[in-house]
C-alpha cells in the first residue's frame, strides 16, 4: 500500500463530527465510547464522495488526525470528506493523543453509477484534474444510472473547432474548454450550460469553460482557495446538467413559475419539498431574475447553485431535487450536509450561463438545433 496521509481536525470540527454521529441514530443517544469509533456515513462507492464520522469519549476535545492507509485508494480531506479513487480495501484510522480507532473499508464499483465524462480541450495538470474530479464525484454521489444514448454531432456543435463525431455514453459528457481572461467581465471565472439535450430536456452533452489563468494557479492554491474552485466546478457541472437558466428554449418547463414579474420560482415537487424542509417559505424555490441561479434566502442558504461562489457551498437537496424534477434519476436524500464554517473564506468567484447553441436529439440519435 502507498504512504498514509492524514488530515488534522480542529476540536470544533471533531465535535461537529461527534454530534453528527449522535444525531443520525434512531434509537436514542449513543453511549460515549472508551476509544475512538470511526464509521462512514454510507457505503464507499467508487467515484462517489462520502464522509467519515468519529465518536469520541466525553472530555476528549483535543486535536485529532484521520488517515487512510492508502491515499491512492481512499483520499481523506478536511471537513470529514473521503473520496474513493480506486476499488480495493483500506484502513481509515483516527488518532487523538493516546486514543485511536480504525475501520476497514471495502470500495466497490457501483452497478448503477451515473457517468460524468469530462473531455478537456487541453492537457490539464494533475492539480487541475484533481479539483475537477472531486467536483464530478460530488454529483455522481446523488445521480443514478440512466439508459445509454448516442448522438451524431456536427462539427463545432458545442465548442468551436471540434470535429463532427458520434458520441455514445451513459450519463453526461461535458466538454471543458478555456477562455482568455480578457474576453469576459472581471467577475466571471467560468461559463457552463447544456449543449445537447434529449426530448425531455435532460442534458446529454454539456459545455463548460474557465479562465485560462487557472492552469497557472491550480498548483499554488491554499486549501480554502482550492475548495472555492472545486465549488465553482461543481456549480458549472450543475449548470451543464440543466440548472443554468432553469428553462430550455423549445422545451417548456411547467415547474417554472414566472407569474410574478422579476421573481421567478421553481415549483417542482422534489426541489420544493427540500426547500421547505430547509426553512424556505416562498411558494417555490426563488430564482434570480435572469434565471441563472437560486436566489439567496433562508431555504437556499449555502447552496452550490447560488450566484456567488465561496469555499462555503454545498450541493443541497434543493438542487438535487431540481434535477429529479427535470427527469434525472436523482436521490435528494444523498445531498451534501451544510459545510463547516470557514474562518477565512477565500475570495468569491462567479460563473455565467452558457450562451452557445443548444441541440435536441431524437430517439434515432439525430440532432436538431434548438437555438
């Protein structure tokens, strides 16, 4: 096995993990353990983010480290996140002073995994690819297998300079490109949206782009900055899946309520139920007037699909529910929990909805231009 890598947790973060573990039980409070008890929130599935939880004895509030016996199989990151990178078995061990605890984890490939294939238009560095991969793994956790599809795309259909081709896939293909920093407004760090959709409006091929300068930044980012950029890419993937614009030209969305001028709302049942459960009180999930993002209010607080991107964003059940409303096999119950507050959040980023052409595919795989 490879060299073990550890993650240090603050006392506050460790206490939060302990509280999460206690709150998740259905049979009353757990008895405090004598040592450290390490568990995963749910099964470790290849390519899908999950979280570890550590129960500690009462009074044990010092710093704690958590390490994977093989980071090439299971990568451990701050905030209790673990990323299963390869199939196999690995030990996850927590240590706090003289106390320790470990659990053996088996990582298997899920038979119903949703494919998110990122096609880069350049050769990304390992640092770039790692951030993109983690963003994709966060969405894969909540989406399930859908029927394979194929489409014949003409040259330049989604991104200028691409050749005509036949694409066959299960899930979504996202073409990732770069643009010159000077070609967009100063506050725009990326664009994304659907390019090819099926007859129900689900994305088959998406397109996203980011500032060319990110390639030089990727290897020098602080942990907080890296989390912010990961959240940008998670938002861009959400935009590519159809959460950009919340409406598709040529495909009516009955869930979109635009009866109040300048104050659109999403009234799909899955997203609305999640919004209400999180404290929202409007008649639908509020959307910005330009239809590109959730509008910030009590229910949408911290969601990855808000307009402003910071290190404190998560893919909430609202956004997962909106995909379920759009016809994806999505599981809002596997959405991400609220993030730990970042004492020094990185500077915010911002993305725009893609303005390029959109194509619709019929059952025979023929593409017709919608806009």
